[in-house]
C-alpha cells in the first residue's frame, strides 16, 4: 500500500458541468490492481482465479470486489468496511479495513501532484490500445507515478465506491482509469464511466484503499456523501429519455 497525504482536488461532472473541490484526509491505496494471486489467497471467496498470478483479476463485478474487500479485511484481522442490509450495501467510513477508493481518492492518487491528463507519456506509464494487446499485462511493469503507484491508467478499468449518477444511471457505480484496449482519450485521470454493480466486463478489475476517513456511522467522506446521492436521485416531473433515477437508496 502507498500512503497518500492529505490534499485537495477539483472534480468535474461533465453532464451537470458541476465542479466541486474536495478536501481529502490521508489514506492508503494499493500499489497495483488486485492480482489473480491476491484474489485467490483470500479465504471464503466462492471460487479461485486460475490464470496467470501476476495479472490483474478480471472480469470482476462491483459486488464481487466489495465482497473480496470484506473477506480480505477479516483475514487480516481488520474491521470490514462494508455492511449488507435490506436496502443495499453501506460503507462504514470509520473502518480501517480494505475498501474501494472514492472517485476523489482515486483521481488524487492517480494525478500524484500533477495537473496534466496523465502523469507521464502513456507509452511509459500505461497499457492501452496503442500497444495492440489482446488482454491485460502483469501489474507493475510500467513506470509508477510520484506516489509510487502503478497502472492507474490503462491495463484494466477500476471500480470506485461512488455511484456514477443516481439521477440518470440508477445504481451504476463509477469506473476509472481505462483499459488495455482503450485509446488515449479514455486513459486520462479525469475520465469517468459507469456500469451496473453486477456487470461482467472483460476489461474491469479493481484496486483497494484503506483508512478510516470519517466517524463510525457517518455518511460522508472523501468526496462522497449519501445525502448528495439522495439529492441527485430526487428527480421530479417528466424524465429525460433513458434516465432511471435510483430509488430506495441506503442512508450511509
């Protein structure tokens, strides 16, 4: 894990054209995407990944990533970060267990103090469509950023904790980073996409974060807010074509 210092980052939502400033507490983030070897070493998972141990585990759904985080926390003697209930999965922001990073944490760790779309030439730091590959590569082979973190751009997309847009895309969760078959436009620190939490996508994996970044039972941390999720989903009147506001959101 890399120790990421406290800091501030501006996040932009292209649909709403909203820019918000997020103040982050210190946290930790994994040096690499979770690998097949790391996945299979955690007990109580339903199956083992039998492919090359150094590859990032893929495809992984958001729900599977959350389950792995909790299982890894228990195996390490840590308090799990997530609680499943009738209304979905909630995050205990006071837990020090393994978890998915928020989008603000992810982008701050990816930029590593830079303001450019990438922290270096893509050919040096990322596996992308420019490499003409047919799958992801073993982690940690390209140059790390200034925080010592590898592969935050390219190789496989990474799940984050946040909803993509509770007004337009329902329960979709956010994806960051781009993958091995994506062009340069998609492999930038600010690019965000979303997919269903049970979606099985070949170029999708995850990396973990750690750190108690709020009070136990709290509903806001590191750029995420349950209240904001509810506010954005509270669409009244006629809906634009294709919009599916998320109802029955968990409160924390």
